[in-house]
C-alpha cells in the first residue's frame, strides 16, 4: 500500500469506527440501483468499495449472490455483521481478488473519484466481469456550485479521503476510453428520495425503486448514476 493509499485507508477506517452506518445514506436509498439492474436469483453482484454493505444487503434480498471489497477493515467487519453469507474481503480496488469473467453485475458508488489509479481500477472491473455484465456507478459532478465554491473555492475538499470530481463529459470520456459502452445516465436520486424518507411519506417504496430524469437535472446533479456495459 502506497503512502497515499494508506492515508485514504486510515481516513475511511477512522470514519467507519466513529460513525458506522450513520456515515452513509439509509439502506432504502440503495433500492434504486437494484431496480435499475434487476438482478436475477443466483446472479453474482460485486460491489467495489462496498463500505458496510448497504447496497449488497438490498440485492441479496432479491436473491443475488453478494460479493464486496473495501480498503477499510472496519467497513468489512460492519458488512460481515449484516451479511454473514456474503463474500466480503479487504482489498485494493486496483487488484481485485477474483478470477476473470466472474460477475454479472458490478457497482461502485461514490468511490471512483477517490481512486488513485482510476484507469487500473476500471480495467480490473472489466477483467472480473462476464462478457454481458452490467455496471452501475455513482460519481461526483465538478460543475455544481457546492463543488466549485464550497469544496474547491473554500478548500473544503477532503484531501485525506482523496475526494475529487469531474464533469459529465469527462466521466463519459473516461468510461468510453476504458472500454465501456454507456447505456444510460441519470441524476442522483437521493435529493428527491430523502424528503419522503425524512418526512415518512406514504408510498416510499415506489419512490425508492423508481427513477426520474431530465437533461436539466442531469446537468445540475451533484452526482451522476452511470449504467454501463462492455463495449
């Protein structure tokens, strides 16, 4: 582990120890990713930088076989406490501990922009994916005011956690150059979902499993959801 990777590891390990599951969105916020992918029972789903396993818990309830890796030992311990039947390992995303063509679905939510060698990370995910695999990513938008003025302008960017961002076109270019085909792009759904969650509104299940999108919302979204396949 390089010094920079150790710094990232230490930051995440400390946060999971101090904050546990409260560091992340509630489990309901992950339903939309399962809804978009529609995994069949027995399909193999790998979540890279899985944290405490909230997404894997959602897909496992639909019968998918859950696999997860994370650089943080604490995150994996939390995930194992919730998912005793899942294959969960401490690992660097640049060197995944799986054989070629192993997975039907691969996800990485809110973490690709934190990877040191993104090209290598994406190459590894393509390696362990089956020819007809689907990928789903959540990545940060660098064109929002919160990023440009708060994170960058006021220097609130989390350097220890290697926090970064890119424009929509930059993300598209990165994925295409890495060997992906872009199937669809959506704005992050949590800003819409959270009001239902916080206010306890009726019909939350439909809200959390559905997705809404307009060109304007995608452009202004804090984060993008990418649905990809192999090119």
